[in-house]
C-alpha cells in the first residue's frame, strides 16, 4: 500500500504492548491499523477463523481475496482522505471504533470434547481460578508456555483449572504435543464458536486468567519474556 504513495506515506511498525496509539484507543490485541492517529481497523475486524464469522468488517479473512481486497480499498480511501486534508472526515467515518472493549468480562459458556473424549465445559471449573491458553502447533513460542503450564498444577493444586485449547492445528499434531506434556492440563481442540466466545482469538499464544467467580482477571497476548512471571503474580492473588 505504501508503495502506491511514493514519498507521501511512511509505514511504521510498533511493538505490541508498546504502542501509545493502541493504549489511547484501548486496543489490547493485534493487529491494529492506524492512518496517522485514526484507528482504521482493530483485531475483531479480521477475526481468527475464516468460516462463519459475521461480526468482523473484513471477515472471513483467511485466504479470502474479497475480504482482503475490501480492506485494501478501505485503507486506500482513508489514506486518500488524510492526504487531501480531510482528516476530520476520515475520523468521523471511523468514530464507531472508539470505546469498544477488546476483552471479555467473564469466563464464557462453552462446550468442547477433550482429547480423551470427555466433555469439557465452563461448569467444571466453577469455584476455581481458571487459566485458558489458546495455542497452535505451528506457534514456536507456544511450546515454552505449554511446558510452563505443567508446573502450575503442583503449585496451585485444585485451586486452579488449566485449559489448553488448540486452534488452527491438525489433530495428530495436537495429540503429539499434548502427549509429551503434562496430563494435568485439560487438552482440547477449540472450535470457531469457542474461540469467538473468548473474544475472538486473533493471535497465539493468548492466555486468559479468570478469578473464582469467573470474572476476567487478565488477558495476556503474545510471548513477552516475563509472561510466566506476570501470570504467576496474578495467579498468586487469585488462588488465595
């Protein structure tokens, strides 16, 4: 897109978690697209799963040329408005993106079948703190977090329920990974409905923490160096 505007448009990539623009607009996930300080698209606009998604402006996104073309057209339109000195008009067109929370407020209802063939629902975690990790077999940073999850059960015991939900991954690879790690974790393959219920998972790893009442305590995206330390500090408070 930038190449279409030689000398007029510059592309800037900001590190996740270190963007003042994202903080200003309350965007807590990625990707988020801005033209100057106008929020053009947020994570929910793209979604994670390609089939059946209705809520996002550019969904289905994965391998869908029409959705991707629509995004490019909209982005070009906003760039053209800003370059033409019509920034206020561009801001009005995207005013609906302000003030919309990206995170869910509580542990949602879901029904899955774990890798052992047993039902897995939110009711099974009632009265306990809950950790939900969305991961994928093709995600290298996910592996270290999955290994770390195995160390939590001995520390927190029955005060904590741990769910590792795989997305966009072949079942045989999911079983291979799960089989090499802790059996204390509830392993399952997420369907699109469950991923959307958790706020529409747009990137992995995504780690969600809920208190004993089911209220969202924290959502952690990506794999920063202190991810496990952050999570355990929160868990220490949740299981008291």
